[in-house]
C-alpha cells in the first residue's frame, strides 16, 4: 500500500472516530440537561474536557488535511492523543451518570 493510500485510509478512520466522539459529547450534553443541577456540577468538568479535546482533535484534523505525505504520521500522533484523552474523560463522566446509559 502506498503512502497516499495509507493516508487516505487513516483520514477515513479518523473522520469516523471524530464523528463518534462528537455524538458522545452531544449525548453527554443531553444527560447534563436531564440530570439537573447536581449532575451538572459533577459532570460539567468532564464535558468541558471532552469539548476541549474535540477542539484539539479538529485542529489536528485540519492540519492533516493540508499535510504532506511525509508529515501526516506526526499529526496522527496528536490526533490519537486527543482521542485517548476523550476516551478517558468520557469514562470518568460515565461513572457519574449512575444508571443512565451512555455509550
């Protein structure tokens, strides 16, 4: 597989991953609204972290769109880091949903 094909495949995978995380962030926002003030106070920091990491991931995505074939792997490392941070923040927020299913 040539570098251009690898980069296109990676872009497609990352685009799907970012879309999945945007959905999870949106679901967390809904849970905040439904959960009332106490839940909001507990969960808001995690939602803020998710939104911050999503913003970083989108910035890296924009860099990836303009990246040369030689630099896209370095940019992917930053995107992977943002996705890992979102996973951690989401797992922490999920603990506070006590019985409300968010996947």
